[in-house]
């Protein structure tokens, strides 16, 4: 038995192409995703067309500061706003009309904000940032004005927002962990599929059929070997890349995370059986995996909030193993949830895994062993 | 003239052989058309960055008319106002298990402070599990609150000092008036799909000959290197052209996204862009030996720049230093600008000419490099 696991592990280790990919995926790829992706706009490029050139207009512009915005680019022609936005040189423009200061003292002023709507991730948040700056400026001005005319009693409701679990809303932490889940899923499917298909491709499966070895036992050993290897990779990446190199402060213990990953590996191995039944050659695994992987990402909740999906897709997230894994993983690693809170999700994940496993095995049995 | 004819003969021979090979491996043929189609749809549905229906709850310790009015403001398409909670512990539990995205806490002295002439405070607890969503939700909450403040102020001083909002901000989202992220993202996905698919397929085409040993046939024929490579890429150009048209139709019919500009203005960019990506595939397969390695390297060199440095998720205008230079050096950004220009900004070919010229230059360099690196002998 142990001999068989050792044989499969050696097979994996000696496949140079696969190993390079696996090592890259679990190290640099996660690092790059954490460092490179930042959906939260910072240093947004902004242009200002100040027609009024008054004290008040300059005072307002002085409130536009890093880190939310870059230093504003001043332009002196309304047409240039269009030009800059057309060429995507700036994301947002503020136009201050002539007579702004005068109107402001009359408490009846207006401003124009133009946003490049093609920059979807940034457009809304940049205009929200700018709006909040303007609103704050307005309220301060109003207070000052009322004080001057001896009116008191203007009160406001202040928002005290607290972002829990990740107080600075550091996107690196999320993007790194999100990519970590993607890689676990991808390798969790490719690795067992590659092991399962190799015998088929080399024709050694015929040898095994006539050997006294029980084929079910062999398959079990193959899956065990790839799962052991996967868990080792997860532990390595968790400790070395996420905790050490990226310096993430992860909640939950490694052991807890390995436990939920083990449950998740039932589902990915089941899918690997399905892939290995359909693919004819090792080189076809890559593209087939992508076909299965893409819908899993959509339904995972990592990219698009599940609440914002159309109704029927939202219902389908129930059968997506990555969704349950991701929910539990984020709860464990970022939110620091207790194991009891995750139990319900884990049971769902286990049931899905067993169903995938049985389907995959039956398919493999029909198409590869008997076929 | 005879030389030209022979050259054309040799190129078409390779192209026809390649087409036959593609058509005869049915799985490969399927993957060539179905994979990009599925990927496109999944990413296009999946990449929506609109945050709506966020599960939201509140704790109202005040239970006044004013607090009820404030809660009422959160009944909109951004929030899915779940229910009133009674204690903080329960709220934190629901946040940490991901059942709620945000909770508003109205303190017991909320309305009293306002009537007494002090500022009142409202607390928002927001789930930081997904930072982009957290920041967006904070933006929603603070905008709703500041609108509520202004409304209160106007009511209080109506007729005395204020008649309307003291400073109105008129915000216009150009090119995408309703600010649907899909309007910008879905057409952009054409650039992502047309990057990966032709590159991977071409990389496979050459490494397949290497792996199976049929490349030796080529080594021993009089065909020139560039003729062989040109013949090799023609079928993939045809496949990509069909895919391109299919994707444009999908954008229109399935996602209902109108094209403000003209389709014709998009075509030259698409052709050059596909030529570039096919050349990337050629270059990769010239240096790798097996099909698996060729696939892996191609995915690595294409996917990351497509997502990171193309302006798909982070606007190129916001990038700094090195990242800005990298973005300009990769072709995806240029094609994405052409797509945005035609789809949303109603620009024409002349406006977009600099991007097209850059891409043509890029292709010329890449193809020459591919021909130079490709060896027509062993070793």
C-alpha cells in the first residue's frame, strides 16, 4: 500500500513541467495576485477646471488630497475635460463654474463632476470619495455661515464606520487569500486528473488490469497520494508565502485550515475523475479543467457578490463546492470564526464532495476501466 | 513570379494540413470554440462589480420617529434590509459567519442629542472579509447619511436661510450613464479571451509536432521558416476571427450591450491584436519542448498582464511608475482602449490610430523574433 503511494508521489515529483507549474502557482502567483490586484481605488487621477478662480474654489480644491486622489491636474479650457477623459488620462473631472464663490455665500451654488464611466471599478468609488469631500466642505461652510448670522442648533448625524476583521480594508490580504483558494482548486483538480490519466496515456493501465492488484485499491491510493501532496503544498504556502513572505496575520490555525481543505479535496478529486474520464491525453487536461473551473469561480462569491447574482444563479451557488470552501475559509482566516460556526457549511461541502466522488468514479469506471 | 507562387503553395500546404488536423481531432475543435465562449460568458457574468442587495440589519436602541426615518432610507436596491436585531453579540456572530455584510447601530440617545442641539452618532459595522465590498458599502452608508443630514437641515431652516441644498453636485458618468459595470467590463472581456485562446492554441500546434516527432518532416523539406510559421498561424487566425464575431454577437444579444461606435472601426484592431497573440504562442512554442509546458508558459505570460496591466480592473491612469510602463508595453491595454473607444466613447479609427500603429509595430517585432528563435534543425 505504502509502496503504491510512494510510486505515485515519485511520479508527480519527476514530472518537471507539472512541478514547475505547481511551484509557481503556490508561490509567485499568489504573491503577484496579492501585490498586483488592488480593486480599491487609490491615487485616482483627477483634473480640475476652475473657472471661478476665487478663494473659496481654491479652498475646496485643497481638500482633494492623497491617498484617495493624486494631485489634481489644472486645466483652463472646458474642452480639455472631454479630451482628457476621452483619452483615459484622468478618471474624474471637477468643473467649478464662474461665480461659484458668490453663489456659495447665497447658499445656492453648484458644481459639476464628470466621471469616466468606462472605468467601472473606480468610477463609483472615486465619485463617492469626491462627493464626501464636497459634502463635508459644504457642511463646514454652512456651520460657519450660521454662526456668523447667530443661528445655532444646526446638528448633524455623524457616521462612525468600523470595518471589522480587516480594519484598513487592506485588499492585499483578500486578494492573496482569494488567489490561494483558486490555486488550491486548480491544482486540486489537475493533480489527481494527471495521475489518473497517465496510466491511460502510457497504456500501463492494461498491465494493471491483468495484475493481481485490485483496481479500486489502486485508484484509492492514487487519490490519497495526490491529496497528501496537495495538503503539503497548502501547508507550505500558508506558512511560507502567506504568513511569512506576505506577512499576513491569519486567524484560525493551520490545522483547522487543513481540515477544511481535506473535506474540500473530496469535491475536487471527484471533478478530477470526471476530467480524466473525458480527456484523451495529458495535454487536454488543461483546457478541460478551465471549462469546469470558470463556472466554479463565478459561483464562488469571491469575484462577484453572490447577493448580486441573478436569482437562478444565486440558487445554483448551493452546489458549488468552491462557494462553501471560500465562505468557510474567509470566515476562518480573515474573520476568525469558530469551528462550530463553520460546521454547517462543512457538512454541505462533504455531501457535495461525496456526490462528485461517486459520479466521477462511475464515469471513470465506465469510460476508462471498462471502456 | 514563380518564387511567389511556390511560396504561396508551400504556405497553403501547411495551412491546409493544419486545418485538417484541427477538424479531425474533435475534442480539440470543440475546445477551440467552446472554451472561449464559456470563459467569456462566465467572466462576463462573474466580473460584475456592482454591489446590490447587500444583506443589512440594524439595531435601534432609540426607537424614535427619527431613527425609524433613518432606517427607512436604507430600503433601496443597494441593501437587502434583513431585520431588526436586538443585541450586539448576535450581530457580530452574523457578521463573522458572513450572513450579514453590514449592521447599523443607532444609540439610545440618538434623537435626544439631536433635539438637545448636539451632534448624534450612528455606528456602522461592516464585514471586512471582502475589502472592495466593505469600502463600497461604507461609501453607500455615508452618502445616505449625508443626504439625510442635508434633508434635515433644509427642513429646519426652510424659508429662513436655506431653500435648497446649499451646494449641489451634478455628477455625470460619461460614456456609461447608468454606471453599469457590465457596460465596460463585458466588451473588455473580448480582449482577454482573444489574448488567451489564440496564444494557447498556436503554442499547442507547434509543440504538438515537436512532441509527436512530425516536426522532423518539416526539417527535411525546402519550406522556409517564415513560410512554415505563416502557414501554421492561418487556421488559428480563422478560428479567432470566427470567435471574435461570435463574441461581438454575444455581447449584443446575450448581454444587451449596445455598440455606440461602428463595428468596422473595431475590425483592424482585432486583426492585429489576434496576430500579436498568435505570435506570442509561436514564440513560446519555439522555446518549449512539450505541449504541457507550452500551455503552462503561455497561460502565465498572457493571463497576468491581461488582468493586471490592461486597465481591466485598475485604470491605467491610476498606475504609478513601473506598472505604468509595463501597461503601455503590453498590447492588451491598447486593444482595450480601442474596444472602449468603439463601444462606449463613439470614437472612430482616426481617433484610435496611435493604438493601432503601436500594435502593428508590436506584431512586426514579435513575429520576426518568433522566426529568428524557431530552429529548423535539431539542437
